[in-house]
């Protein structure tokens, strides 16, 4: 341990969340002296994944509803026959990754993708409280959203005229950046997408809800420009890695796996890791060889030229989500059907509950959409014969009760006819604060702070901007030189170059 204090560290990185871990990956071939610490005893920070035992301990730590950090009001509920605690890997903030995502491009160019197994994300569904043609209000149903030309033509739920209108929009959005198309939408860029779909394409409320759902907008009120970007990304990602799906999910805990891969790469490059260790104080050094004296929670002081850390407070412009993670005692196989010949069996699907479609016991309905990401055991997050449902919605006074109602409705909608709804074996509930935009705060004395994470349900490319900015500041690279070097590595010796990004 004495050698740590004697070393002149080029950089101390605090936190093993996604951005810091990708920053460590970017520096993994630099030959720099890197000390990477984390206050917690696990990797992943806000993107961590837990066994049930670890989730219990985490929930106890974040139980206070008045906590000022990013997590609060955590609570665990268990069935009488609670499952074995170590057979699970529950993600704190699951996000699907579109095939055209910049994150995948960087994992490929850095060769880090070889250490991650990706699973296909299948259908997007919309919950309806009653079957459209039955009139039975007690029969909830899930309607699959068509997202390709073939889906639209084969759908029996969309009238012929509506199909033509929907096809017109899909053709438009695939070429929305061209000059003639831009002239149509740019005057409405900041207006709600749903209204634009109605006025410009004559799409009815049902088709509007389909399209808005594909954006995964947290408040359901996404603007035209942002909505077109999201829909274009979804449609252009379809079929990139195989037929029938547009997005993937990293096995064994989602983005937590990406964090660990980044940290492993840095460790192979010589970085030193210390979990359960935090930075307590940073002061300017009088030593000319190092700019900063960094005090650690283990009473050690190390010398460093720069410190890159995560934000310890809630952002000023923040959003708060209420989340429920439920372990279900059934596999729900009907949700995970391959819809296209030759496509892999999906391991994850998305179910959307539009605003107003779910009510709590007193009749109060949801003001915001509720999203459920349903993961099969193929994700490695639970044993076979079970599945995991991750639900989230914008926090309100009734959001927790509304998630309960949505979970119950989803289980009833997927239950086999004549049988009871599947049992919830374990449930973790909590609130999470996050930023609306990714940011990097470059302070004085070479102390740089990554902003709070953005709570998107699909990974947003803008999340990588602070990582690149941090790398450029640290290395002094810019322009074409930066583009040629940032997260672009050759394979290490002995690694086969014949592997694919997606492992079916």
C-alpha cells in the first residue's frame, strides 16, 4: 500500500459508473499511471447489477424517502417462498441499446465488444385495458406495435387506409434529414410529436400512441425533432445484427457489464483498482511533479496530476423516476416469440402503458406513460422458469401505486386462460433522480466532474459526449487526431478477429 502514496499518478478516477468506466477504457492503452477508486464495494455505481442479497443491502442503505442523493425511498418486498438470493443479477438502470448506437460502435472499435454477450430485444407492445373488439373491460390485452413495412402490411389491427398513412410516415422518417422532408418538420421542431403526426400525416390517436411509444419518451410529450431522431434510430437499426430486432441488451446485468469490461481493460493496461475507497479531500499540491494531493477514505494521500469524479449531488435540472423491479415466478414465453423467420428468440421486450391507461385503487389514472422492460432468463438475470420485469414512470404522489397496478395488469394480460396470474416472488422499489442532459464540469485545478446520469430507457448517444470531452482534456487531442485515436484499438495478441458483435 505504501507504493500507492509514492507513485505520481497521472489521473485518479472516482466511481466505476458507465462514463468513468468508458473513460478508463479510453485510457487503457495510454501507458499512464491510473488509480481508479469507488466508494462502493461493487462495480457499476448508478448502473450496477445486484444479487437479491446485494439488493437487500442496497435498499436498506437508500431507504430514506428524504435522502438527498440520486436514490431514495428504496423498499424490498418478498413472497413467502422467496427465491435463492445469488441466482440473480438485477440492473439498477436497465437500458436497451439500438444497433445504430454510438456505444456499440465504440465497443467494436475498442475491441471491448468481445467480452460482452448481447441479447436481442424483441417486440414493443402497448397495453390496452380491454380487447378492442370484445367490449370486455376486464380483459386486458397487449398489442404488438408494427415497426417495419412487413409488420404494417401483416397487421390485422390496422385498417387499410391507416396502413397507407402509416407507411407514408415511415418512409418520411427514414429520410427526414433530406431537404424536402426537413422543410415539412422544421417549422414544428419544438412542438409535440403527437400533434404533428395528426396534422401532417392524418394519423389517428391509436397510431400516434404506437409511434410515441417507440421513442420511449418518459413524459409522452416528446418534441417533433427529438421524436424523429428516435424513430429514425429505431427503424434504421432494424435488421442490422439480424432479422426481426432493432436493439440489444448486454447479458448478465445490462450496462453493468459494459462498466466491468471498461474497468477490466484498464486493469490489463496497468490501472490499479480500489473498491470501497472514496476521495475525501483534494488540495493543490506544492510538488511541481503533481498538481493535486488526493486524500482517500483509507487515510492514504496520493499525488495526481488530475482527478475525474462523479457528481455527488442531484442535478439542478433533474428528473425523477419511480422504479419497480419484480422477479416473476413464470417465464411468460408468449412475450418472447421470434416474429420473423430466421431471427433469434428475443430475450427482452418492451410493454408501454400510455398515460391514462392505468389507474390506482382510488380511480386516479396515470399522467405519464409507464414502461415495462420484460427480460427472460436468457439475459442471465434470473433462473429458468422465471423472468424479470423492470417498470418505470415519472415520479408523482401516486407513481408507486400506479406501478403496482401496471404490474398486476401486465401479469393478468399474460396469464394463460383459466389460470391465475403469475406470482411476484421479489420486488425492489425505489426512486432515482437523474439529469435531463449529459454534462461534464471542468473545474479549477484539474478536477473534472461527470454529471448525474440521464435516465433514458434506450441508450442515448449524447451520454458519450462527456467521456470524449474528458479524454480530449486529459490527452490534449482534438480534431482529426482525436477521431483517429479515441477508443480505436488493435486486438491484443492472440485474439481472434472473426467474432461478431451480436451472439445469437
